[in-house]
C-alpha cells in the first residue's frame, strides 16, 4: 500500500530518518514515540506537506514523492483537528466530496453511513463548529477525513485532548473503521496504551529514527535497543557482563548477582549485556509452596523497600540481598490483597528465563557518547 | 475580588474617557465657526462638490489597488520561504516610516527616470491629474495594508490549509476556499484603515498632484487652501464633510464586519 524507502527530511536543526517502512493494505500501524521524536514530521513528509531531503515514497507501487498533497489520496486527521470554522458541520464533512467531485448520491449516502457510524445525528445540523465539544469535534473531523473514501488515513495524536471515556469510545470506532471499511491507517501517538490497543504493527520512533518495527509482543517483550526498552517503561533493566555461554546457548550474566538469560545473537564472553524484564513478569514465590521446574533459575531473596499504589495495580520495589539491585514488581490489586505485603517484608522472587530479554550494549557507541558529554 | 475588578476597569476606562473628551473638544470647537446656512451654501459650490467626489473616487480606487496587491504580497511574506525575505519584508515597510512629503518627492523624481518618461509618453502624467492623486495615496497606504494582512495570515492556522489540500484542494483553491474566508475580518479591517488613511492623505497628494481646484484638490488639500486664504467657514464646512463621510464609511464597514462574525 505505502512504501517508504530511505526517507530523510529536516526542519530547523531536527533531522528525520533515514526511514524505511512498508504498510500493507487494510493494516493498522501505530508509530509510537516521545514528543519531539519526529512523528508529525514523518507524516507531513509522507503527505507531501514537507519536501523530503532524500528518499522515496510509493503508493500502490507508484512513486508519489514529488506529487502535491491533493494528488496522493491520503486523508488526514491532525492533532488539533483543524475544522473549518467558517463552515457548518455538514459542510465541513462534505468538503472533501466537493473537492474530489464525488457524485452527490455517493456523497450523501456516505454521509448517512458516517452519521450512523460516528453517531453524528444530534450535531449534523449544527451551524457553528466552534460550539461542539472536544469529542464531537473529533467525530466531525474523522467523518470529514473518511467521507472522500480514502484508502489511507493518517492520524496524528487524534485523541490526546480527550477524556478517557470518550477516547476509548473513539478508539473502538477506529478499529471498526479499519476492520469494516478496510481503511489502511497510520496512527502516530505518544500514548503506549493506545498504540498497543490499536496497532497490529507498532513502530517505535526516537530521535527521528524508527528504532524498531514489529508486533505488539515484539515491541513489548523484546525491545531491540535500550532506548526502546526505556521508552516502553521497562523499569527493570540491568547492565551486566557476559561471563559464560552454556551448551544450550543460555547466557550467564554477572553484576553483583548471577543471572541465567536467554541467548542473544552475536555476543561473546566479556560483552556488556542489558537484561530486561517487565515488572508484571516478575514472579513472587509463595512461602512453603513447591517451586516449579521453570522457576528453579534466577531465584533471589529480597526486602520490600517501597510500595506505590496505582488505580488497579501496585508497584513493589524489592532490594535483592547482598547486591545493589532493585527489582520492580507489578501486582494487580487482588494479588496485593492476597499477599498482604508491607514495607520491610522479606520475599523470594524469580526472574523467569522466558520472561527475560537481553540486549547487547553497543559499548563503542556509548563510549563515544560519554566522550562527547 | 469584585472591588479589584472595578478598580481595574476604571483604570482601563479612564484613558478612553479622556480620548473621547479630547476628540469631542476638537470636533465641538468647530461649532463656533459653523452655521447650517453657510454649510448648505458651501455644499452648493462646484469646487467643494468636486473635492468630495475626487476624495471618494481616489481613496476608494487607491484602497482597492492597494488591497488587491497587498493580499498576495502579505500571504507570500507570511507563508512562503524564499531567500532575502527579511530584507524584502523590511523594504516593503519603507512608506510607513517616510513622511508623506518625502514619499511625494520620491514619486515625482521617479517620473524623471526612463520608466517614468515612458509612462508619461503613453499619457500617464502625474501633476494635476487623478492618476497622480491615486498613486500618491496608494504609495502611502499600501505598506499599511501589507502589514495588517500579513498579521492576519500569520494568525490563521496553517493546518487548516493543509487539511484542505489533503481533502483535494489545489494550493490556489485552498487559498480561495479556506484562507480568504478565514482572513475576511482582517481584510475588512485593512480596508477600513487604509481607506481612512487614504481619504485623509495630504502631503504626498499635494506634492505629486498639486491642489488644482476641480482637478486634484481633495478634501484635505481644499481644507488647507481654505485655511491659507483665511476662509474659515469653508474650511469648517470641509472638515465637517470629511468627518461625516469618514464616520459614515467607518461605521458602516464596522457594522458589516460585526454582523458577519
């Protein structure tokens, strides 16, 4: 559907890319990245609003790099929605149909479908779009983007200003639009929950580069770099030294404690390795219960140092005995109630091998960075 | 809180009261020299009627030309990046900082160049002609129009134009369908201000076109002529006419602007 090859662009001092990306027909890709990482700049370059410095953009195999925006057949829902204040709700939604010279019957039929789909009945005859609520504006802007019948829809942080309930309703609608109408969606956001809920594929953009593109599980459990791991709120990241690789390929890592971790490509003894485990993957061993075979390795005794309560979960910080290592553990409220932990309690935990992920630390790059600092 | 607000409002309103009073004194002081009979008699004079007509025609024409040129110029300065933009932006402001007399001199001198002589040869002469009046007024007001319209275009969210492009508009169509309607109030404000400046223009007009009665004597230059000949009733009549026309047009345009909000 859309292929981006070696795309670079710049705005002021900020450089985007080079970026390579393929997006299949009817797929849903979310680009996740912190504010200022270049997500909007990437969309603008793909849409033809900004001239790329180099690279190629193809739609359905045809190069569109030098086409003007209106010839690319991409619909766009920007963060600030950009409704046209001098037009009423109906005229806003029908604006694209008029420009694309759609047949009146087709336009009105699509309008009627969108009114049903996005529940616009109560506001479709509203004269002044500035009097709409945030959620209503969002639905009108989405309807306006969808009415010309685009095959490709770009969304730029579309729900960032909405409250949680309306946001969830609209996220469900977006999935419906992708699945029922077959619209290919490229959605950029800094909201991890939104990216994981909506994206079949997720791309992580940091500092103008796509650091990783993959499925939800790839990104969530198997980050390719420390930057990605840190951005995805992996609290448990330990920089260790590889001291042995056993006959099954498992790595032995040391840094105050010894960890047995799954294999990591292209590593050798002496390398610096980051071991990563998500807080909800850490297992607490119940006292006086038999320990299953997969929990025999990476068992540690620790002391509960801190408890942070969130809405539905608690995060426990455990200091491992005889080391400076802290491990964060996320527990749902019901499990927390069962355990009845309090600060100072001793507990045994296990970092399961299959939950651990290892990343080779690029020491040369780091040394360069340190030297630069 | 309420008391603090009241004090704040009074502080902000006092200068408004002062300015209104000051303007009322200026206008009211004319009453000593004003009589309705004189006024009606003066209105019947050919040279006064001619000055009114000339002022209206010249101010309206110069405003239309200035706005038509200022809209694309201001849009280019607000939206398009090109080398030397800052320099050009500053250069365009030149008429705003020069006195009208100096501007008039520049216009006259430019008619001594090859281009000026060419224009003279094809019949476009400036002294004692309507074209001279219009060109003088245009030169004075065009920079004001550009400045006001540039500010207007800069305030319009560029994202709206971009969304329009992605919905199928060409650059020109997006400008016509999105940018211009959104700039409507700014354009009307620019028209009001530039027209008001044009109808009151004196220095450059006198320098370029002179003050020939019935030919190039506008309302301001007629006032000057009347005062220089100590013809107070005529001067006051012309002032009252100028005030009346200006207030009528400004108020009318303001009403149009407000009603379209």
